[in-house]
């Protein structure tokens, strides 16, 4: 079964197809599902792809594998069916870095501590998680806090006592990791920069390297060889590190020498992308294209280029990362790397709820794929 542009990732599509077969054939909890070979033929997919989809459904608690006997539909139980009392709350946590303290937009909203609409990336992860909760009698509590002070750590410790499970985004500080290691609350990490050694929960990652490699390779294919990069500082930030590695790997694969003068940094905000582009332009080093490590900084770079009389994409091609909702509606629609943010939120919530029900589930590590979305901000180099 081939994957069309814009369709669900193959592993997700196969899971949905298998569940549809189970429903259509009326296979009940405790009953055996068709074999991998049968499913491979019916879904027109390889047996290895079918096996991966089945394992994902096992991790989700939908199926159970019995060695020597086959795969069966799991017995259904309520999410909060347990003998111990529960709060009925799931926590959604976004950790912020010391660099974020300098951003007035973040400072103002952290004080409110109850909204994620100001965070384009995690607002979509949040929406995916919240949508999954609508089928369960559970409430979602939001927590945003910095990771650099004892007072913030104490606040987070209090928050832990109010929830039955946690989705934690952007974990980067060992002091907070220690709290999660000793807490009995089930945890799923989303896009962590730090993965604690003793951590017993799940972790969901983005294919940052692959997405960046694809973006820069696309620019190379269009004939660009002078490709600037606007990144977040890589210290204690896995996404920035991996996107930087993907950028350099794509240059190396194309036989293009890495040049430090083409690199600038921002704090993920539009304003910082604007300032970074200004620095690149004033440096006097010619670039024909810029890859920005997120869409906000890409939009800022576009605005700076426009003010300097450069036309996008005629004079300068720009690629972002994330596929934020606003990227398609910029004054030049932005070519970007799509991250399946809502899918990450839904999957994270599914795992938290299953972990509450089955505390001894084997921890999993999942890398979510990325996809290049071609729009109007890139053009071929004219000889």
C-alpha cells in the first residue's frame, strides 16, 4: 500500500487498517486475528510492515501476542479501572529553558500558566492529546515552567501530586529528570533533550536529523550551494543538535564545504529569526538559500530579507521546520518540514492512559517521521 503525499505515515495507516479488519469481521476480545501473512496480502504491505503495525497495537494495549499461538484482541478494561483512588487528571507539561526567559511573549503567558495557544508547536501536540481525552472521563491540566531554579522544581513537585499521569515536553534538566525517575506517576516524554538512565516511561522523538537532511538536500537539488542556517543554540537541546547534524550531513553528501560564516542562532522566535538574517546579510557573505530550524525563525528571516530588498524566492530561497499553522499563509507560503504534532499528542495520551491501567508495560522509544512540504518560498538557482 503506497503512501500518497499528505497521507498518514505507513505505520499509522496499517494500524488503522488492521483495526478496521477486526471491527468488520466482528473479532471479539480474546479471539485470534488473521495471521501476518493473511494481513500482508489483504493490506498489500510487506510482512515486516505488518509486524511493526501489530507490535505498535500491542504496545497500545489493543492486541496481545501469545508465543506459538498467534495474536489476539486484548480484553477491554476501563482506563481508570483500579483499586487505588485517582485524581482523574493528566498533566501536560512544557519545560522552558533559561533562554526563554528573555522572550516577553513567553514570560507573560507563563505567568498565566494555563494556555498553550502562544506556543505554536506544543499547542498542536496539546490539541492531539486533548482530543484523545474526549473519549475518557479525564481532565487535562497544563503546567509550564523553567528548568533552572529550585523554586520551579518545587512547583513541579506539587503539580505531580495532582495528576495520575504526565506528558512532558522538552525535558532538559537533570534535576527535573530525577523527580520523574522516582515518581510513581506514569510519564511519556515528548521530544526530550535529556533521557534519564533510570527512566521507566516512554519517549517520543522527532526525526530531526532526517527532516533537516531532506530540507537541505532539496535546496541542493534546486542548485543552491551557498546555504545559510539559522538554528537554536545546540547546548542542551536535542532538536537543535540533530537539525544541525542533518544540515552538515546534507552539505557533506553534496560535496559542499561547511562554512561557519553561514551559521546564525535564534531563540525559536520570529524576532530572533529576523535578527539572525540581518546578521547574515550584514556579514557580507553571499547566500542564495537559508534553512531555518523552525518556522517562526524562517518567517522572521523572510521579513528581514524583504526589508533588504531581496525577493523570496527569486533572490533568496527559505525553508522552515515544523509546518506550523501560519506557515502556509505567510506573505510567501513557506516550504517547510512537516512534523506530525497532533499524532504525537494522541499517541502520547494513549500511552499514558495505558500505563495507568498497566503500570508494568515495557517502555518504548518511538521516532516520528517528518515530511518535506513544498510551497512557494524556494526556487531553482538561475545560472
